[in-house]
C-alpha cells in the first residue's frame, strides 16, 4: 500500500512569542524521536507554528510497520548454562535484556564453540493503532518555561488547548488530551476566518489554513513583514529599524501580519530618541522610522493581526496607545531635568545593590575609589583622572530618575543626557553612557580610556564583592551574569586599558575590607583570580588557541590575563609557523624534564661534559640571558625564538651522550645540565604539555 502523510495540530490560546520560537526549533526533533522510537518509518518532517497552533507534518508514513527478525549473540553456552543445563545469571540477564524468556535462547556451534543466541521477532503492526498514544505523548513531551492548567483539568500546557487535529492520510487519528479528542477539523484566523474547517486529507491541512488567513510558518510571516516594510520604505523614503529580538517576537504575535504606518505628535521628538525608541520597540513592538540621515521621525510601523479592512481604526487605536506612553516619557524626562544629575546620587542610598554589600550609593563610592586606582595604574593624566572619578560618581545616578525607572533599558543613556544638561564634560557624559559596555560578547568597549576605567571599576567591584559573600557562579548558574562581566573586563584590557588586573583585584578587595565587609580575603582573592584565568582560557580557545598551548603557558604560574593572552598567542603563532621545530622541541623538553633530577641543582661542571654537552651548556647559558631580556621587554616572540634555537643542541646531546653514565659524577653533572635546560623554559611555557602523544 502507498505511504501516507501524517498531520498533527495542537490548537491553543495565544502562546508567548519567545516560548513559541524555542518550541518551534525543537518540535521536529521530538516528533522524529517519537516515530523512530516506535519504529515507524517516515520521510521528511515539517514543523509549522503560529501563536495559536503547533503543527507537525510527517511524509511517507506507512500503514503498517515492517515485521523484523533480530538475532543477538550472547555468552558461550558453557557460561550460559550450568552442569544441569539450567540457565545461569549470565543467560538470564542476557535474555532479559533482549526481551525474551531464557527458555527461548538458542544454542549455535561456531568453530567448535557453542554460543547462545536470542532471536527476537517483531510482527508488523498497524501504524494507526500506535499513533494515538504516540501523539498524546508528544504533547506532554513538549517542555515549556511555564505551563498552566485550565478549567478543572489536571493536564498542563503553555496555554489552554482548544482543539486537536490528527489524520493519517484520510483517516482520523483519535488522539486524546485534556478532555479533547482529535478530529479532521481545524480553526482558521481568529478574526478573519475562525472556522471550523473540515479537512479531507492530511495533505490538505496547510492549504486549508492558508485559505483561512493563516500564514503557517515563522519564516513566511517574517518574509511577509519584511516585504511590506520594504514597500513602505520605498514609498515614504524612510528607513525602518528592525531589531532581531523585536522581529522574532512580532512574527510570533501574528497569524496574518499586516504592516501599517502610524504617527505621533512631533513635540515628542524633543524627548531623547532612545526613550521614544524604547517605548515603541520594547513596550509596544512597533518599528520606528528614521530619516536617511539617521534622525528619528514621528512615524512608526504597526504589525497588526487584525482585519486590514479596518486599517484606520487599528492605526488610530495604536496611535492612542503610543501617545500615552510618550506623554509619560516626556513627563518623566522634563521632571528629571529639574535637578542636576548629581542631586540623584544620594537617592541611591535607597536602592539595595546586594543584601550583604549594601546600597548602590555605597557601590558608587567603591567605584570612585577603584577608578582612581585604575587611572593611576593606566597613567592617565590629571584631567582624565578627574573625569574618571567624576563619571564613576555619577554613573549610577540615573537609576533613580523617573525616565529610567519607567524605561529601564535606557539606563546609562539617560545619564549622558542629564550629565550634559547639567554641564558635565563630554568625556564624563560619554563615560556614564558607556560604563555598561561591553554588554554582551562582541559588543563595543567604551570609546575613551576614561570610559574603560569606569566600566572596569564597576564590573570588578561587582565580581569581587559577590565572590566575597559567596555568590559566585556555580556550574551553569550565574544569576548575576558575572561571567559576562569578566569577559567585559578582559575585552577592555585587550582594547588598550593597560593595568594589572591582579593589582586591581587586590585594590577592590582592599576597599571592601576598609568598608567593614567580613570575608576570607585569601580565599576570595584566589577564587576571583582563578575565575578570570578560566575566562581567559575560554577566550583563547574561542580565538583558535589549542588547549595544550594554553596549558603550557598556564603551568608556569602566570595569572595576569593579558600576559597569558600575549604568551599563548605568541606560542600558538610560533608553533603554527614552525610546527615541526616546536613539536620536536616539546618532545625534547619532556624527555629532559622526565630524565632530570630536580634536586641536583644547576651548578654544571663543564670539565665533566662531552663535546655535545658543552655545546648544550653554552647554548643554554646564552639563551638564559636572552630569554630573560625578551621577557622583561614583553617580547614573547623573541623569547620563543631563543627557545627554538635550543632544539639542535638538545637533539645532539640526546643522540650522542649517555645521560645516565655509569660514572656517578658524570651522571649527576648531566642531571644538572638538564635542570639548567629546563629552567630556561620556566618563565615562558611548559613545553612538556605540548609533547607529541
């Protein structure tokens, strides 16, 4: 018989947009696993989702599974049966594992040795009989961040389930869930064509939905929205901002998206555009429209799920909503400007930063002090140092302004506006706006060195404080996003903030101690340093450094992240460009390190050395000085070049010298020579970590 299409639809109340997107990406895999687990052959699986439905379409599903015979060889018969011919624990366990009774085991001779075999026969089964339970289990297998019950039901789902559709070809599959039984009827768009609609065959489901004003997939709805936006841009000469996150949400708020143009009073353009854009994107899911020069206009795009015939009513209603939001924004902005930004600093004393670490006002004082330490270490001039401390003092002040309390995503940005309005320098204002940067991997670091100092002080204070009170990340849990903060600090160091992170950590812990925080200073210091070293390793691996290269550098005891980065990258580069030399050198180093007697010292008696030993001793002595000079100059490439030059003499030494000579004095002297060879590497890298396997 010909294979058929299986179509399964779960109809619901409107589901949360981001939860729906996550489920869309997983649903195909869940369906495939369910069918495969039941040994139901199938072709391509397609997933369609809208705010009101989840659909799985599986092609080429047979009417019956294939009968099969599987044979499994077990233990030898002499192990499987005792002297009385009774099955042993080995035979019983083997049979149980294959789902058969021990009495069904077969004996077969193979080249004079008997083995037991389990023969498992699986008969053909009508697929339609398997599907009700399988599809019912698929519903419960879908995981949601939050689920709910409805009515008097005990079942849970993201939102109440209102209908089920399930057909294999033209046959209804009676799936049951939450008091519903699947049928061959579906529902269309809630307003434009609610239905219900009968479907004659599983292959026709998607076509019926399209005819009922349902655009059934995320990709199609996004393409439709973008096409409509493009047409409006061409017509108006304006440019829309379409952030990916907002687009993802809008796509999953509509079943039949229609893009419309709305506008607001131009008086709101006097408000900082970031507030207006936040009000539209974050709060209302509207897309703002800009002039070609990047200035904000008083027009915006609405993505409606309503009836396009009532466009005027829809636009008017949305304009009223956005006007209310913008009136609030303008009110808060105007009220905030009645006081200078500095006036809000003391109000931070009413905001708890962390229960054990005090208020945000106390954090502000710590940031100011730490910013001063960093500015001195970075050799900032007097003007920049003053600006760094001033920006540190003001950087959190906008958190208690009306605009930021209402529109939280513009924190820092509003601080810049208020700072400029209060007459602060541009550098101070920009540093306030930038001190949250980098906000995520790949984000820009603060533009100025003053901004980098303030941002680093803020992030480092948070990291050190939370570790001090035992709130550091554990496993996959990082509620305070300390890993992201640490990556941000490392990014700023890489971007040119030339300070010692270890000294900065010590300074931050000093500030906490002076402030009266009771904590284990030594343990916290070690934890914070290890935390940054671990982030550094991740950053290097993500950048292409091999794991053994990183370990070779770390084994030397270096804990300053930028030193680790510089040495690891220099070693990786040298190793890449001179692979054979460095791999062989690593092998030689490992051999020397394994043979030597670490307690023998390095006081070599050259009179006891052979010609090849003297050559190695001279090379080591020359390299020792040059490597030290290169490290003092932070010239790691030159240091590695000097180490590479040791390959020839160490190879010659091992090829021509009996290291463990029968003469005890010669042997001991050779140990000292190997110690001196290994010592040259001590401050650069442990090449033994890179030895060929």
